[in-house]
C-alpha cells in the first residue's frame, strides 16, 4: 500500500516535472526528453554510406566487376568492409564504381553510366556505425551514444542527415542535383523533427565537412524558415576557408596508392580527382590571401594561385574551370548561418600549413611545415570563422570554444571532448533567445 502510494507520488512528481519543464527550459539531464530540442547530426567526410545498383550500361574495368557478379540488386558500395576483407578483388570494382563523371549537357556531376547510388538510412544515425576499425571513431558513433546517455532517443528526438560525400554544394545558380536533393530531404527532416517534438526548433550538430553542408543549407533557406525551425547550429571541427591538406591530397593523387594505404586513402586517390567535394575545401583566398602554401624552388603557390597550382599538378582546363565556377564562389561567399551558433574546435595539435616540394615533383612526399590546429583544421581558419561570423551584426549569437590538445576525430570519440560537446548541446537547448 505504502509502496503503491510512493509510486503514485513519484509518478505525479514526474508528470509535474514534465509539465513544468516543457514550459520553462531546464537542465535536461534530470528532466528527461520532454524538454529537449530535437537534434539532427550531420557527420564528416566519408561518413555517408552508399548503396549501389548496376545496370547493363556499366562498363566494368575488369570482367569481375560486371553486372552478373552483383546482380541487379542494391548492395553496399561505401563502405562494405566485410566484403572487402573476404574478397580484396572487389576493391578495384568499388573504386571504379565510386567515381563521378562530369556531365556537360547537365552541367553537373553524376555517377558513371550504369551505376545508380543512394544514401543509406537518411533521417537516422544508423549508418554512422562502421565496422571498419580505420573509420570507427570518425563518424559520430560515440556522439550518438553520449546523446542517448542524456535522454536523446534515436527516431524520436535524435536524427541523422548523412549525405553523399562525393558531391558538394555548388555556387548558387550552378546545377548540383545531389546537394539540391539533400537540401530538400533535410528541410523535410527538420520540419518533421520539430513538429513531432512539440514544435520545438531543432539543433543541428555537424562534424567537419558536415558543417559545409549545414551552413550552405542554412544560407539558402529563407531567413524566417531558419528562425522558425532552427534553434542552434553546433559546428565541430571546421573553420572557414578550407585547408592546405587538400592541396597535398590533390598533388599526390596522380600516384597510385601504396598497398598499405587505408581504404579511405585509396578511394580518395582512385576517386581520381573525380569527386566534386575535394575542390570545395581548398584554401580560400579570402582567408589565406597570398601567403605561400606550396613552395617549390621555381615558384610558390598561394590560395590566390590555386588555378595555377591545379594546372601544375595535372588538372585539365575543364577541371580547373569547375573549381573556379563551382567551388570557389561558395568559399568566397561564405556567410554565417544567422541562427545562434556554437563553434567547437581542437587546438594544440600540429596541423599542416605549408608544403614544400622543393624540386617541384608533386609525386614525391612533401616536407611539411605545421601550425596550430586539430591535426586537420588549422586554427587560422577557426579565427577567420570567429571574424566572419562573430563580427556579422546580423548574427545574433556566436560562441567559439577551443579545446586544448584535441584532435579532429578526438572531438567526437574522446570522453572529455564528448562531455564538453554534449554540455554545449544542452546549453543550446536552454538558451531562451533564438
Ligand atoms: C557487401 O558486398 C557484398 C559483395 O558485393 C554483397 O554480397 C553484400 O550484400 C554487401 N553488403 C551489404 C550490406 O550490402
Ligand atoms: C584517373 O584519371 C586519369 C586522367 O583523367 C585517367 O587517365 C586514369 O585512367 C584515371 N584512373 C583511374 C583509376 O580511373
Ligand atoms: C616562396 O616563399 C618563401 C617563404 O615565404 C620565400 O622565402 C621564397 O623566397 C619564395 N620563393 C619564390 C620563388 O618566390
Ligand atoms: C618524383 O618522385 C617520385 C616519388 O618519390 C619518383 O618516383 C619520381 O622518379 C620523381 N620524379 C622525378 C622527375 O624526379
Ligand atoms: C596531449 O595529448 C597527448 C595524447 O593524449 C598526451 O600524451 C599529452 O600529454 C597531452 N599534452 C598536453 C599538453 O596536455
């Protein structure tokens, strides 16, 4: 009897708490999901898994990669670690099938003829879980667990927005069907998440390249829509203005990957400069100006000389043109999202800042000059973000958090970093102004 009474009282207290705290925002940990704003996660580069289906139009590089082997059904193309462990002969097939081509008529990138692809499990975080040890900690799997630990529930108030990382947002007015499709899907997901959570606006949380997708998505959404549906953007591990690391990736991608390269490394090399996304994170002239980034005896290349650099490492005129018309304007026109924003970055880790190919041989291993950052994203680009967004009078709220001695992937796998990230997400939940 007494126990029953106690349970009843507890239930009543909980009910009261739920009612109270859904009105006045409070610390969510103690008060459960009722007061939480829905969260949508956008993971980093290579984290969107892809299914593919081949048709007779596909011309396989070797007969073993042809349609009969796969059949006409959907199979996991990126990434299918188990199959690759069991049958390494699949690797060249998968590498070939992941390539993009540029369709002149459409003025856009697309899959090879005869290859159809689709992003796996859009709307959920299910595809963030990889069995490949090389990328296990790079795709927000631990962040999903940490958010579940403070009351978030997959499918109820926790969602995922994986995207096809081979593509990138192109300049406004330039065709980019993949990004346009992603944007429509994300718009519906944001609205769904809000409507099914008491009309609370959502918190977008991004890691690395996901931040570019999110900021471009927001910038191209009507301002009233943003203010109605987006409570906050929490952007992890991304500044503004790209990274010299990408120049190294592109310089060396003519040489075949060594057998010891990871699957990702080999896909990037074999993506064979065909991915639209690799051009999107090249250092921006707006941030790097004319600082020499690639140094050779004969001449230096700064961000302002990017087209010359691309030509020097073997890009065709058409490819260079695509950099100028599709990728560069996006970087130059960067603007803050004009929704409340928290930027969290690691510092104190050596990060590539300059590459020295003294003999001008871009296939050779460069000598590297490091600066401060998270190992991938340099502090300079984070400071540039603070300037561009922090000083924008229309940006109502901007907070920058720097975590000492934290790497790019440590941010979403290291226990202490995750605690901080979750704390900032909970803080964004409680903010009253939006
Ligand atoms: C992985 O690839 C193999 C071989 O192509 C295929 O049989 C399997 O179904 C794929 N896995 C998934 C999850 O699609
Ligand atoms: C990569 O691209 C070059 C030039 O576009 C081409 O000659 C080469 O065959 C391609 N390699 C692969 C593996 O697709
Ligand atoms: C390239 O840049 C370095 C470092 O700033 C400078 O010392 C050097 O003189 C430059 N070389 C040329 C060829 O301009
Ligand atoms: C450039 O470097 C690569 C890799 O070290 C080497 O194999 C090649 O011979 C070099 N090319 C020249 C022209 O020195
Ligand atoms: C930075 O992290 C590394 C690896 O976790 C650790 O060994 C080192 O002591 C740390 N350095 C500082 C200054 O905290």
